[in-house]
């Protein structure tokens, strides 16, 4: 696990969007939803729960399962582009984690899941009617559910925690400042 201090999310957003399709929850007049964000564009982080779950990125409504080569049917797997889900709430991350367990042997699910970079965000103020604490889904992001974790600090900075090898690899080339033990402790003080 590596932990860094960020002054701005914009640099991280731009960096990640250069190598992957970038999706983030965007709030359009009280309608928070997942949206594809073009490289170079940045939207402010919202803590509002989107109307649709992040789970949708791992299941196709319709897709070919087999192709016929004139003589035989052959299985075909999706080949999605790498993508990042930026700012996934801890409850959605836990739902994806349970999906990962349930669909561990499903090659169609895994083809998409292996191309995803999950950037979670700690909920400093849990939902008013939320139950994440009852099912061990938050309000803080669980390490086993994300590749990168963001935690908002009271001074306007962000604590960035790189959990997985994919998460650490995604940060290569981004100038980062190591977090101090004091910065790291603030994450647990806030939750």
C-alpha cells in the first residue's frame, strides 16, 4: 500500500483519462449519473448517489456469445477498452466485490472486470438513510474493493491510497508527494 497527498484531483483525473476511458458520476441539476468524460475535461467530485449503479459497467445488455465460421460455432469473448470508474462510493464498491466473487468463473464478466480500474472515495458523511455500516460496506472504502482510494481532507487536499498493483501502475508518471504519518492518520480520524 502506498499513500500520497494530492492538492487537486484534476491532475489525477487528467492522468488517468490519458490511458483509459474515464467515467465519473456527474450531477446535472440534481440528476447524478455515470458519464463518460473526455480526456482533458474535468468535473467536480460529487458525493451524491447516482441513479444507476457502477455494476452496469460489467454486464452487457446484449452481446454475441458465439460466432459461426461456416462450419463450427466458436465462443467469442468481449474485448473492452481499459476504463476507470472514478469516485465510486464504498457501498457500490462492496457490491462489485460481491459480484467478483459470484462471477469469478464467468469469462464474460471477467473480460470486463480485468480491464477496470476502480477509484473509490471514502464517505466522510454517510448517507442519511444508508446502512453501509451494518453490512461492513463503509462509510470508508474497504481495501479489498478498490484499486485506488481517495479521502477528502479538511484542508482541501486529498489522501490517495494505492492498494493494488494495477492501482500503483496507473500512477506511474504522475508526480506525487508521499503522505506523512499525520496525513495517513487523518483518514481514520474522519471515519
